[in-house]
């Protein structure tokens, strides 16, 4: 019963803590400047020699409006011409990367994120996809996983039609909240009708999957108001739904300084919003995948979790974790073999580096054996809600309880509290512990003393 979760307010209050989403292990917080473009090129050649399939992430940072809650790397401008110089450098990066990859390496997954990818004109989108197809071997039978983030205020039927023509078959739609008062407080006015129009277009054009993002904890939200938003979204029947907690960090993200902290809901209200949202979603048939994500039972992610093939990487839950991930654009992260690396987050520096015919790699990390062991453990817990001790021991030649001796006292406490069950061969996360899976994962994080850093997510 992977889809069963049990709400326990007491456990949440006791165990909920700030920590990583574990889209990688080690996490990006541990990246350092000892990794540079030479390391990336060496890893790319290794990927070519192994003929590993690829996943591409393309970061398009431009937005026409600033949403006050947002903490992403973005450029807010009404000047549409500002995208063109960036796209020209992005094309150079594509050329520099692909000359170290093989033509036989199929791109199984592609994601355009941002920012607002549809900030680009139709001609710019055509040119960018054309350049990608010219230099990468994109899977072209519509069985690839090609997705793009959509702002319904920046897209219409012709845009959705163009994207389908270009090969996209999944869309992720930012909604956050449908209440007009909340939308004014976060500077994101977006009607239900705008969202419905995009969904109708996508379904008519036979996109494979639709995902919607919501955020709880925003200014002026109340449990009653947010319940109306969740109910309206359920009526739209997205295949997947993400439910994120808003973290107010105005000292870290300048746009959040426009939010009145007095308008933010209290922790008890946020807890009520989360509880009722979970009840509404599960009653409507959605399965809790883990870490903020829900999906219908016939969605690819839910089926992958059922058969044990679900994985997690910098693109979140995925069925393409076996691919080498190539990140393109400012701040983009790559995961190639044992190497993690990230481009500079400074768009001017990014463009300057490419003008010098150099990759913009700024930092990263090379995984060690211990990292592999802990990553395997964390992946199993966060994707499957269970862990086989014998499998880890045979794959990595360790004695599990001895290797993770420091974690054992807390694991025993979690067992007594009903969060997990430990047998001779397995650790099983119980329904009451699944919402707290990140807190369980942190016990196996060698860097857990630094895991609860400001800005990392919690449930409340």
C-alpha cells in the first residue's frame, strides 16, 4: 500500500525539521570551487565511452513579472530582446558540450525550466529546439520525456500547439493559489480560466502528462481559502500535483521583502492547510509519491514507485535516473557519472565565459565511495519508503548496522514512535512516517549536522 499515509500532528511537530529535498547526495550545498570545466569535459568523455543515455535540463531565466515568493535564479524584465544574447551563448554552450559526447547517446529526457520558458518568442523556441536537435540525439518517437514549465499568463493555444510540434509532451503549470487576495499579495494575478485554457489545449493536443504546482503558507492564506484552491485544482484532474511549503527568507531572496510578514499564516494554520490538502487529494484518488509530490495511480511516477523503478535526481522524481544529466544555461547543474557540477549563477559571468569559448562551470563535487553508499540508502528511502539491508551490504561490501551505527539510536526511537519498522533484513517507513521521509533520510546523511541550513524546506 504505497499510497497510504497517516496524518500524525504530534510526530510532525516532533520530527519536522529543515533539511534537503535530496534531489542529490551529496547535495548542492556541499559543492565547492575545486571542480571546473576540465572535470566536466573529462566526465563527458567518460559518458561517451560508456554510451550512457542523456537527460537535458535547459535553464531559461527570464520573467516578465516578479512573483514575490520566488527564490529561483531569474532575470525580471519587460524587455524581450534581452533573451537573444543569452540564447546565443546557450547555443555556444551546446556546441562545446556536444563535441565531447557521442551521436549514439540518446536524449531520453528534456526539461525547459526557469524563469518562464515561454518568455521566449515562438521563433526563439523553434531555433533553440532546432539547435538542440542538430547537436544532440533527441529521442523523436514521442516516447521521450520532454517537459516544459508553463506560466498560463505567458502562453495560449498557439503556444501549446507550437510546443507540441517541437516535441514537448509534458507540461508543468505554476498556479500556487487561486484566491485573488493571495495573488495580489504575491504579485501573481492568474485566473482559474487561464489555467483551464492551457490544460484544455494540452489535453486536446495529446500531451502525455500535466502537472500543477501549489504553495501553502503564502500571505493571506487560510485553511478555508486554500481548500477552495485545492478543490478547484482537483476538478482539473492534473496527472501530478506538487504541494510546496513557502519559506519566508527575505534576507536571502530580495523579492520576498515585498511580502508583509504580518500577513503570513501561523504554523498551526499551515499545518491545517497541509492536513486538509492531503485528505482532499487522497480522497480524490491521488497517491502520495513523496517529498511534496502526488500523482494519479496510472501516472508513470506512481507506476514506477509500485514496481520499484522510481528514482530521484536534480529534476525531481523521475524514471530516467539511469541517464547522465547535462545542465545547460546559467546556474544549471549536471550529474555525469561520479561528477556533479554547476554553472555560474551570474548571467553576465555565464555569457562572458561562453564568449571566451569556455564552459561556465563554477563549482561541483566528485562522489566518493561513502557518498555512493549513502546516496543508495537515501534514494531507496525517498523513492520506495523502504530499504533492504542485504542489498546494500552485497552491493557495497559493508555491514549495515556497523556502518550506520551512529544512526541506530534515533532509528530505534523512530521505531518506538511508529514512524518506521525495522526487521532483520529491511527498514520500512510506516504510513505515519512517510510525510517525514526527509527527516529519516537525514539520519544517513554524513553532513546532517549541516543539513538543517536556513532556506531548506520543512513541512510547516
